[in-house]
């Protein structure tokens, strides 16, 4: 079955392949949000471990799926070879930094609203916080599929699929992280689920944008891969790790991080070979 999926995505237009892959990551988010129909809350330790898992997946994906291929496919030697990755990484981190300062949002375990002042409801702000996570994730998948279509050896179909699977795995707790708090705030199960899955709708959009950008101008691929990595690392350091530490569940969050890192690293190396 897995071989048939790889074959199907290889034959597909890169934009459609990116769309299918990010559609999968969105569906996993919706699956996580659907737990709101069966329970009102989740154990804090479970959520801490899942947040840690999310961080581990994102860091490992940034290194093995994005930064290493970006460096490998760059021309030159020494500092010249790593320069595109450095510039792209700083650009991605800077882009998310700007969004973090401008876009109003509220993280699950925090009370203070970030970004510009707004009269928006807490519901909208919670969804926007998770949406910030999903922009670089969708972009990363799209860029990698674009690289595969361009025939760049360092961008493999197996690696692109591994990245989509890893991001899908960590999207499951993200769906929970939006839907459950909304349910505890008194929102209906249907609305809680709707907003929970809505946070990942941006991933197919970002995936298509990434694939289109690389397909239109292949030389930007190393920069684009590193851009996605910089954005993802910013999210981990600025949001995921602090959220995981709020409930005094640092041990569970740490173990979750290690598990996520190992799983994503294993997926990428095993499927890219």
C-alpha cells in the first residue's frame, strides 16, 4: 500500500502532490479535534507530552528534512555552501517573528493576548495561535514536493512523504489543543470541533504556495527549505516549549520531545533512502 502511495504521488503534478499531502495533515488535525465529541477534557500530563512530541517532530524535521538537504544542494564550499541555508533560516524565523508581533493570538496555556490589540473573541485568538504553527509546516511539505518534481537528488519523494507523516502525527495533539479548551469554555461540541480543525486549513494553502514557488523558480529551493526550517524552529522555541512547561509537566514534555525527535528522524532517514 505504501509503495502505491509513493507511486501515485510521484506521478502527480507537484502542486497536487503537495495538496494531497497537506490535506492528509489537515485531516489528522480534524481527527484530533474530533475527540471533543467523546470527552470534555484530557489529562494535563498527556497534553504536556503531546506538546513536547510536537516540538521534537518539528525540530527533527527542520534538521533532517529541510536544513541538511538545503545545505547539500547548495553550490560552493565552506561558508559559501552554507550561506543559502543561513539566509533562508533567518528569513523564516524573521517572518514568523513579524507575524507573532502583528497577528493577534492567544496560546492555550497563557492568559495574555499577543500581537496588536484587538476586540476579537478568545475563540478566534486560540485558533489563530495554532494557525501560526501550521503555516511553516504546510510550506515545508509543499517546498519539498516542489524539489522532488524539479529532479533535485537531495529532495526525495520518500523524504517528502516522511515529512508529511511526521507533521500529521504532531497535528493530532494540535487539534486537541484547540478543541478541548473551547469545549471547557462552554462552546458546543460541534463548534469546538469546527474551530479545532479550522486551524489547519492553512496547511494545504501554504503547501500549494510552496510547491508553486519552487516549480516557478527552482534555484530558490535551498532558501525555501531553510526558510521553512527557520519558521518551524521559531515556533518551537517561542510557543511550543513554553506551552508545554506551563502545567509543571516538564518531565512528560521532555520525554515527548525526545520521542517526537526520534520518530521523525527515523521516518526521514528510513524513507529517504
